[in-house]
């Protein structure tokens, strides 16, 4: 009974991920317990209840996510006995027939699951190819934990939390904790495309288990370089259109109301266009608007919705309403996470869940098809500085920083046009200092790491930390790709996409019991995208050219050709205004010193400069504030 009550208590922490049903399964003799919270999407009957046992009795599964090709797999296995119509039952049948590894490569979906093999006494944990669904695991006090969110693990009576200062340093650099690390020492994230197998004989031994890759983005990228797409633009456009239509159609399968997020940008507009072209009724679409013009895409979303004929809902949010989300963020994201677009993502999820239970999202296009401006910036910078010897670049950096920023401001008239293409508008001195930061890097990957870093020297900020290796710093993890541009896409697809973008979408949507699906990350689309040379992805400086070509079949080009805006909120202004008192309390020097995680001096310096308006440190400060707010929540 103790095992059952414990696993149910842990599941209770995840009620938001599955408010429709709860279940547990216990093998007291083996000391194994599985729990589940259900968000009913496919087969709403009790036949979809989890944890679910296979008909042969060998396997028991707890599964989070969706297998989109489950109908095709079921037809292949039609001779087997069936109870209901859920994708979970199909997964168990596939595993029973083909084995875990062979079944995994047949699944097209987003998933994280735990599978107990009663015959061989093996625990299997698996995660989908691109990391759409989360899975944490680790040992603590001789007990092996696993779950979709850390709050479930924290509910176990044996939990003894200890913040991993090394992971905190990584967070300060990236604004997220990259896999395989978590904010807690000894607890890890299973990497996308991975299978962890733990024999029962390792129980209580703190053994990590065997981790294998059933699908590898590195292999996909490297193999594609020798097997590039050989057709012309028209052939590419036809092939991608067909792939995307099928990926979207598969993700429209649901026994509950379904809709889509529509920001008005290329990716979400393309997803909605493909949905509407395959739907007999208007697709429900949702967008958030802001009264601050530079952050508002709602007008563009509305125009796309009218052109496609969707059933569109938009909500204009005032600053106070957006800021009301902030107190919920530490609990929502479970570990420190400071991508400020978490705020509008949470708002649009809350808007959508009032009408639908599933929403399709356009994430992934930037990483697959070269949509970020920073790719152009990094290429241009390396072309300009890479040919110079490192000592010369370091000398130039020292020369720039030897002149105070305000003095550089006197040369604004002739320097500003030269620097206009680099980053957002801002003081010339600020831009030159940032340029100095990248001058001394040794490799193009090092340059890119610098560009995507927030705090450039996080170990100087986090007390007692040593920054562990990540894919950005460990050359052994880099894919062997000739093109620097493709290497940047690879780095982002391996870390920024699963650890930031997909975390943001999963937690914001599941936090309100809404399932978000991402058709652009269908593994067939991913594999096709990697076969395209970078020159096909970016055309005359316009990123995501393949997606644009397909989109123009459904929406007039004139409606879509405009600068990329992103999905943000004016955190910089809020910190100087309505959030100032809240931030000041969290950044109090005595508080920082007493808590013992941060060196207060550089944080207070940035806070002072930000308040004065001489520098914009919103990203660096938001990193600290989100950790501080999370830490405060841990103590309450």
C-alpha cells in the first residue's frame, strides 16, 4: 500500500497534465510502481486508462503524448486481440510483437514513456526524437525516480533536494538548463531520441542504466550531407508540401475539439493554412495581441485568419494582465527558465483552452530552415574576423573596451550605420562592447556560443560553480558538417529547440491541460530539411525559403513578406516601471549574499545600469529574477 500511495501522491502533482483520470500499477515484490495522469484525447473511454498492461501480461506502460500513426500500426497488427482504440494499446501491441527498439523507430509522435518488462525485469524509459515531451530521472537515497516534471519527483518522501550549482551556471549562460542536466544534483533529463534501460538487478545500486539512441539527429545531419536533395526548387516545394500536409493531417486526429496557435508569422500561418485546406469546417485559431506596437502581431494574425476563413479568437492583453502571469512561472516551469516569451505562450494557451483541448503550434521552422537573424550575424562576423590571427583580435577587443562606452557614443553619427545590421537598435558603445566580446573566440562554434550566451562568464556569477560541458562547448558532440550555417542549425536543434522552445510550449500548454502538437517536427520533415543545402534554406538573405515557397501556395506573398518580430514582451521597460519594486526585492544585495548562490556585485551593477537606461540588461536580469522567484517558491 505504501508504494501505491506514494506514486499516487507523486501523480497528484501532475494533475494539470492529466485532469481526466488517474491510475497506478504496483509490483510490490519487484518494488516497482507506475503512476499516470490522463488527458483524454484519443479513445475517451475507460479502455484508454493507464497504466496499461499488454494482453500478453508481459509489459506495463505509463505514457505521455500521442502516436500519430497509430491507425497504420494497428492495421499491421490487426490479427491481435483489441480492447479499445487508444494509441497506448497500439504501442503495447507493437512492443509485444517487435520489441522495444524496433517499435520505437516505427512510432511517429511525441512521447515519453515508462515501460516495465515483467518477464525480463527491465525498466525502459524512452523519449521522442526531437524532445517534445519531457522525462526526468535519477537516483536519490537508493531510489530510482522518473517523471514528466520535477514536482512529481519532489513529492516522494525520500526526496532530498540539492541545487546543482554547475547546472545553475549553465542556466545563467543559456536561460535554460540544458539536457542532460537538471537544476538538481543527481537528477537528469533523458536526451531526445534516447532509450534508457535499467535492469532490476541494478535496483538500489545507483546505477545509471544503459542509454542508447534509437534515432540520432547527428546521424541524420551527417548522412544528409552525402545525400543532399538533388531536385530543383519546384521539386523541393512539391515534396515539402506533401510531407507537411501529411504531418499536419496526422496531428489533426483527435476525439476532442482541436485548434491552432496563430501568431501571424510564417510557421504558424503555414500550419493553419495546411489545417484549413484539409478541414471541412473553419479551424479554430487563437492569438494574443499587445497594445505596444513593436510587440504586436495580432493584426497580421487576424489578416491571415480572414484570408483562410478560420474561426479566429484574439485577445489584446494589457501589461497588468501579462504581468499577472509572472507569479505562476516558477511553478509552471518547475526549474529556472527565463525565456520571457514564456509569458505570451502561457497567455495564448489559457485563451485556447477555453474552446479546445488540442492546439497545433508552428515551432521548429527556424531551427530546421534557418529562420533566425543570428545565423546571418554569426556568418557575417566570422567572415569579417575569422581570417585575423587570435592575438590581433584580442588586441582589437582590448582597444575597444579601453574606451568608455559613453565616449563611443560621441561617434554615433558615423558608427551607427556600420553597426545597424548587428542586433537590435541600441547605443553604439553597447554594440561595440558586445563586438569586443566575440573578437577573441577561436572557432566559429565558439563565436556562436558567445552570441547565444547571456552571462558570458557565469562561473564568476554563481558561487562555487564549474561550468560542465554542453554541445556548445564540447567539440566531440559536434556534427561533422562542412557548412558553418548548417552547424549552427544543428547546435540549436540539439539544445535550444528541445531545452528552451519545446519546454516553453509543453509547460505553458500542459499547465492549463491543453495538448500542443508540433507538425514541423515530424521526423520525416526533419530528415527532409537536413537533406536541403543551406543555400536552399536561405534565399537572398530570406530565411525559411522552403517554408515560404509552400506558404505562398495558400496565402498571398504580399500578405506575408514583412520583418520577423518574434514572440516577446517589453520586459526591459517593465523592469524600469511596474516590475521595479518586485525586482528590487529579489535583487536585494543582502538577500543575494545571504542566499549564497550569486556574487551580488555584477548583478547589482547591471541592475543599476539598466535602471539608468545606459544599458539594456533585460535578458541577464530576467535570468537572475526567474531563479530568485523559483528559489522563493521552493521555500514556500
